[in-house]
C-alpha cells in the first residue's frame, strides 16, 4: 500500500469509528459544543513510520505490515518519518 493510501485509510477509519461511537454512546463524544459553548478543537493524529530502502526498490514510499512479503530484512537503509495531522472530530456543521 502506498503511503498516501495508508494515511487516507487510517484517517477515514478513525473518523468513521468516532462517528459510529458518537451515534451509539450514551455520553457525548467529540461534541461541537457543551452548554452552548464551542469546544471544537483539533486533535492531533500522530504517525510514525519506518521507511526501508532496499536494492531494487521501486519508486515511491510503500507501507508494509511488519513481516509481510515485500519488507526485506536485508535492507540497506531505514529512516523514520514522524508527522501529525490536525483533525476536528466534531460535527461538520
């Protein structure tokens, strides 16, 4: 899976989980306001990814599950990429 697909799927899955939890929970989850006061704040979704470059690697950054085919133990070089994405889990309106 390409890195951009991984980030997109992860964020959509998290947002869908929060949305379903909001519908089914007996308490307020990520409300837009409490007692008429806005509480819309960004939550930072943090990613930390290890990028492994090996001989014969194709272009682009791909994400592999640890131990999956395609991730090689005889790699030449690895780097960590860390980044955060602000997400507002409150209702869009």
